[in-house]
C-alpha cells in the first residue's frame, strides 16, 4: 500500500457511469482489493461512500481515507438514465454535454416550481426537504449552503451552477403577475381595485405548501377557532407523530418567511404602521380588533395572526400568563426586558411608585436607546397593559400581588375551582367569588385583580384555552 494516489485537478474532472468497475479509477492494488472485499465494486458505490465508513475499514485508516476522498473530488458520476454515456475524454466531450437534457421553457417565473428544472428525484426531494420549492428560492440559495444538504454533495455543484446560469440567461420574471415592484404596488392599491386585504394573509398562509401544511399552520396558531391545538392533537388526526407535526410546522414557517413570498413586504409594512399608531405595543385583545379592522376580515383572531408573525421573526412577543403583548422589532431593549424591569421595580417597593420615578429608574439604564424611542411613552403603555400592575391613583402604580387581601382572594378562588372541578374563564371565577359576599364595595374583587392573582400564584395554571385557568394540582 505504498503507492501514492495523485488527485487530478478539479478543473479536469472525469465523467464515469454509475455501474462502471472501480478498476477504472486505477487505485493502488491493495486499496482496490480492500474496497471490493467490502462490496464497493462500482464507481457509483465508491462515490457514495463517506469518510466515516472508510475509517472503519481495516487497512485504510486516516491517511488513505483522506486520499480516497480527494480522489472522489476528481470524478463526476452520471446517475440519470436519460443522459447518454459520455466519453472520459474531457477534451473531446466538454463538460457542458451533461447539461443537454436541461430544457427550460422559453418563459419562466421565480415562483415556478423547481419540478420544471428536471432534477433527479433524489436531488429534487433533497431541495424540497430544505424548503426550496420554487425557482426563486433555488436561485437565491448559495451553492455552498446547498452542498451541505443531505443527499447533495460536491458532485452536484457544477450541475447546479450551470442550471443557475441558464435560469439567469432566461431573465425570469419575479412573479407571474410581473416583477417584485409591480407585485407590491398591486397590493398597495388594493382598496382602489376593491381587492380585500385579507388576500394578503391568505397568500402568506398558502405559502406553507400543501393542504396538510396549511391546515397544520392554521390549527397550531388558532386561525378560525382562536384556540391553538397541540402537536399531539394534530398528529393524532393525521396519524403521524408529534415530532413530524413539529417538523412540518417548522418547514412551513421557513417557506412563509422566505423573501420570495408574495405580499410579504406589504404585510410587514402594514403591521409596522399599526404599531406606530398604537405607541409601539399592543395586547392580544387589542390585536383582535385592530388586525380585523385593518385587514378587513373577521375570519380569525388578530392575536392568532400576530402569533404567527412573531414566529416568523417579523415582530417580538412577550407572554404573561395567558396574555400576549406584541411590539415592533425596532423596539430596543426588548419588550420582555422592559416589562420585567418595570415589574421588578414595583415588586421591590411596598408602597405606590409614581410614573415619574419608574421612568427615571428605567430610562437611566437604557439611555442609548432613548434616541430611537420615547421610553416614557413605552413605560406608561406597559403600566396600563400589564395585568399584574394596578393604578391605585392617577400615574401611581403598585402590584396587585402586594395587596393585603391577596391570600384571602387566592383561597376563595381555589375553593371555586375545587367546587367546579374543571378550569374556568377568569371572568366566571370573578363572578363566582363575588357571589360569595353581599354586594358591598368592601367585599368585591374586580376582574383585573383576580386575573393577576391567577397569573402570579403557582397554585393556579393556565389551561391552554385563552383566559381559562385551573388548579395546578
């Protein structure tokens, strides 16, 4: 095994057929014999062998496994049956011959499926598994990234490079309705054309893929019913595992997030405008009517839509109990960080804290962000929205949890839930607790105070249905 393997230049790759004998590679005799003993007799099988397997073969070791991998880089294997056999004489038959089968239509679009490119089934499936289903997505994905996909190796890079060149020569349009700028302006004048804005949302959801993927996205984010379904619930209906449902959801999110998605820029612009008009933060209850109003739809809850948008990474979200809050990504520091700081400041003070003092303490930590946002407005907005915070007097705040009667209310809430034996909406719990007393002001608990107790006390837990709580034990 002392013979050397001299890899050829990658510019002079030799083309072999899949079933050709490994002897054609002219490997050292001992290496040739070892590989054949392991049933690696054809060039096609040799090309598919990974270095990890070579290292386990007795007689090869690290040195020769590395040399064999180098040798693999000097060859091209034809796996497609419809490509005629090409001579190994590269000078006589130039490399472009292997792309003769690529017959693109005269007019192609960036949202056309990659099926029209005529890739081998293995390659096509490998691309689709990574969320690359259109020509636009394929053309925008770097070859160095494609090379890392499962079932795609260096041998495919030259082929992909030629395909991308041919696509560029066709000068494809971005969408079948025109280029990107035309597509966006088409939606910007939707009202003039009497086209409902809910078409934008429909386009986003349909980008998820097939009917099953669309259904999973709708059910996971609660489109229609407003109630999100678990991975197990959806998996049971489709006869697949919860992990498979999670994979489909993740892949669908990546497709929707892709820059080639129709209406994407317009939806982001509309959402940012909503935040601008509402002091950069909105709660889920506000979202329900704001999104419906702006997008002219009543088919789903606005909070369900913003949950999906936050999953796409286009906005930020912070959840407290069963209440969700949304903010533009431009808000720095993050929404969750500001809300936590405000809460902790109030928690460390047993007396009421003025808005002025809260602003003074919080803004001192985030002076570098004050140029982009008026943190005074942000903090005041948080104090009015956070269900744990009580405004005892105008612009003077404390936490509901610091109230002297909190433990008494907690006991009564527990009693109501034990009696019912099932989770209840916090408004129903409030009514039941108040029914225990005579209608006097001293023995009355308002809805927001009771809601804050459910959120902060560990003996209560959110059931998964919006606004509904039960006992932890």
